[in-house]
C-alpha cells in the first residue's frame, strides 16, 4: 500500500510538472464574436444585489469556473420561493456562445448568445430543453450592461399554463467595502432610533431623574448624546463645530428631542459620505487623554460605541422608573421588523 501511494504521488507530480512546461494552446487570428461576448460577460464577475419584478429581492454571484473557460451565474432569492441557488453556465463552443440554465423546476435549457453591435446587450435565445418542463421553463434571457456596477436582465419564462411572462430585474454590484460602509450607517441609524425612542417613551417628569447625586440626569444624558454627534461628526466632515452645547438642565423634553433629531441628521451625513479613500484619513479626536490623530472610520465607530454606552445607561434609568426600554418593547420590535423588511425590499 505504501509503495502504491508513493507511485501515485510520483505520477501526479510528474503530470503537474509536465502541464507547467507545456504551453497553453493559443487561438490564432482575431477573437470571434462568441469570444468577444464571453469576455464581455466576464466583466460581470462579482456579487450583485437586485430586485426582480419590482418587489422580490435576489442576490446573484457570477464567477469564473474551470480555469476561466466557463462562467457560473448563481441566483438566490429570499429562501421562501425560487430562485434557490439556481445556476446557469456560460461557455464558448466553437464559434458559438452557449448557456445552460439549470432551472429550479428540474429542467435544463440551452441558449445561444449574441452580443449587440454596441457591446452593451447580450441576448440568449432558446435552443433546446431537457428534463421536466411541467413547472415551466426559461426560454430566453437578455443581459443589458448599464455601467460597470449595474446591469439589468429580462428573462422570458413560459409558465406551466403556457403563458409567456417577462421577468425583469436590475442589479447593483456589491463590494465588501461598500457593504461595510452602508452596514455601519444602518447600525448608526438603529442606535439613534433607540435613543430617540427612549427620549419619547420617558415622561418629562423623569427627565430630571438621576439614580444618585453623582450621576447625570436623564435629560443631561440626552444632551451629552446630542453634543457628541456634533463634536465627533464635525471632525469627520471637516467642518467647525459651531453648535452651542446643550446642557440638558431645565431643557424641555420637546427641545431635547428636537436637538437629538438634528444631531443625528447632521452626523448621518458623515456616515453616508464615507468612502474607501476617506475612511483612512486622519482627523483630530478630542479624547480624555487629549487630542489624538484618528482615522475617520475609527472615530465614527467610537461614536457608535459611545451611543451604545449611553443607551445602556438610559435603559437602567428607565427600568428604575418601570419603563420598558425600546429594545425590550414587543410592539417596537414589531415596528422595527416591518421597517427593516420594507428597507430590504426597497433596496
């Protein structure tokens, strides 16, 4: 057994070495129309998120396969309905660009693709189908390249009753960093919402409440939150913080809520405007140890951390007054879930 294993390793090693020494076959002459269309499809490799038929969210992954000789297109919906990891393989065969679509219904449709003269559209037309078509079949498919980060599709689907339906969708490219920045903004908005709801749920008579004489009052803590948004985010935005500090002592509930809304809207601009280039830029952060040069993204993360700490303190104040904090309120949780679902559909 040991000799057999050694022999297999030697043969495999020799095969790898031989393949590295042998040059890859080169095509002579200019690329064919099929090869040009295939190269155009390659520009779509990456992750995409889009909406189909105006309401259905679909994620798409497009990647090279088989040493770059094929393109794998995988589409996944919300998990409750198709597509469910539905794949299509695109490849060049002779002078034709072909696609094989593995339908969720259990059939396999073959298409032939042609690129428009302007190179912005690739239309795949039906060739043949194998397998069960009782659940319908995808007859044709058209890719339209809008720009480097956006494309649209139209899939002509033949329903089980024989009716022809055009399924339309538009997709936006997802990059790790763009997802990171938009994710940070959503986290910031979520934290801001909980702070605002805390301010709104708490009766004004408790705004002067403090657990001990050494603590800040409920109203003062809200003022600290508002002040921090202007202080931290003005540095990120490269603007002078000209807002007078809110003390929170004797300030009405309505005024503090208005101040919070204005502060969160102002600071939201910093999160919305964050890019790869600006995230690493240094700004001066007024820390307890004195001014510190800090990357913009780090300062925004610190700002979210401070907001979370303040919300945790406010939760204690509310519990001491028998008020259910927003994150423990079932009704608010239902509203938040509805909001997040709507936001996801809109995207």
